[in-house]
């Protein structure tokens, strides 16, 4: 399947716009673990995921992290092209969590088409609203939900994404997803272990009672 | 000054779109303290502030609050018309913090114009990106900044907005802005008082050393 099938408003572009977009696309394979975009990069372009998994997160000055959202097959990453709108006043980091195949749409090209095309501009609006909703969900989690619930939900989500109950995750990595300190994660995982919900060993967390985890989350 | 002067892309509307918009606008005066929009209301419409101050916040199931951003003269509130985009999956509450004069643009009308007009759709994109940036700033504050700094910054901001160093604010109100418990605010304000930065009395916080507060924030 080609780009035409993946880009939802393709049929609403003019023939000239389609030609411009087709002529400037780049297809890339990104190995797992690669940082594709960060705040110091000028403007990487929009990323349309064919297959794989990306993670969008922010970093503090002290190097702490928190995951904002993830992108999967058919998702488009807008904030790796934040230069297309002057009102985007924040920096995200985007990394590949799995080997990922994607198309890069140059930011300037997309901006030009968006300015003349109501369908593309409205589609971009929906994209942004969707990421905004992810971030609002995150704020509600951080503000109103206790850490045990967030950790239980995270472990279940990871288990679903990786399709395994034995997660290869260090406590540090979990802390970086959830925006907390490693010690906090270690303490809570030990409590989960004492309750029979997980089994811990070096670099792995095995979910041993998903029913109980689900109830907690 | 009329709506034409306040709505930034007015000149980029067609004559027919201008007529439709003019014919469906409502001008309203909202007394301070009024809740203009909340999640249970279907779709209040876009609010264009002529003069005044609005506060956008979220509420937890337990009634806790946190301020997301404020809107001032010439700002437009998009999320009181969240039905214009299906990807907006969150609810805000909007209240007037000062007596406010505003125009209400019906959501369905705006949606119709946005769908056919690239300038209106792109303008809406910038609006959303701007609010998104506010919320990202808030996440960074919540995640990486200690509460003493957030409280100091809040008191200075309030003092600038109200143009006074004697703020009429209960500890409860401050807690609702910052998304924390009243007790946490009381404890920190007492510490600020012991450091000579504020003077507390019933229902008021007087800033007595803004230099020190600024240094702290």
C-alpha cells in the first residue's frame, strides 16, 4: 500500500498538490531506539507511520522525562513539524519504540498546501485536537489519580502493546514514562509484588495477576 | 469597535460568509463569577472576548480544580464549541473572572465556514496550538517545578492582573487555581509570611516583598 492509502485527505487534494506531495516525500526505516526529533532540531517534517511505534515525550532541564502519547500505524506526528505554526511554543522529543517505517513530509511543503487547502487545514485541526485530548487525559491522570493506579494502568498497556506478560523494562524506563523518580517506581513495584500482582527480576516485570492489576487501575 | 475589528481573519471571509456570521452573532455581558460553559452543556459556541477575563479549568470527580489558562481582550475561546471537532475529547469549564463583554459565534455556523475556508481553518489551528502551548507549559510546571515556585509565580501574576499588591483570594481559591489542597496552600503561605514575602489576613494575601517572590518563582 502506498502513501495515497495512508494519508486520509489525499482524495481532496488537487492533482497539482498531489504531485507536489508525491515528489517531496521521503520513505524511511527508523531502528528501534532512535531519537527522530528533538527540540534543538529545526523542523524534521511530518511523520506518517506505516508500521511501528513512536513515543512523544518531554524532558526537564534535569533530564527527567514523561511520555505524552504514542503513535502507531497510520498516525501522523505533527509536532515534529512545529515550524508550520507559529503558535506551537513547546518542544517534544520523538523516538522510535519499535523498528518503524514512515514517510517524512517536508514541513514547508505541508505548510504551503495547508494554507491553500481547507480540507488539509481541517484535517490538521483534527490531528492537533486528538493529541490535545491525549495530553488533557494525561493532566487528569497526573492531577487526580494516585501513582499506584497509574502504574497498574501503564503495566497493562505495555503488556497489551508488547503482547506478552513478561515486560523487559527497567524501573528507570518506567519512571521516564510516568514522569517520576526511579525510587518511587521501585517502591510501588515491590508493593505490587508483595500483593502477588507482579514478579520482579533484573530488567523484567512479569504480570502475574492481571485481574488484580485491572481492578487497581 | 465592532466584531470586524476583533475577528482576525474577517477580511479573508467572502461577502456571503461575512453576512452569515454577522447575522448569527450574539453580544453578551457576563457578570463576574458566571460559569459560561461546562462539560454538560452541549456546545455553547465560540466566545470572542471584547473586554474582561475568562478562566478555563478542569474539575475532578471529587470537585478539585486546576486552572488551564485565561483569556483576555481579543482572545477567542474554542473549547466552549468543542462540538466543531470530533477529536476534542475533553471537557473544560469556562467562567468569567471579571465582568466580561463578549460575542458568541454559534458553533454550527463556525464549523460550516471553517470547512469551506482555508484561512478560517488555519486561524483555528493557530488558536488551538496556542492553547495547547498553554497546557504544555502547565504540564511542565506541574511535573518539574516545586510548589513554592508555582505559588510565588501565581501570586505575582494575580497581582499584575488585578493591579494591586493586596489580593482578595481565599486559600481555597488559590488551591483551585493550582490544583492542590487548601492545606498545602495554607502551609506554604505561612512559610512565605515567616519569610516576610506576604502578610496574611482573612480572605486577603498582601504581597510585601515582590522582589523576593520574583526570585523564588
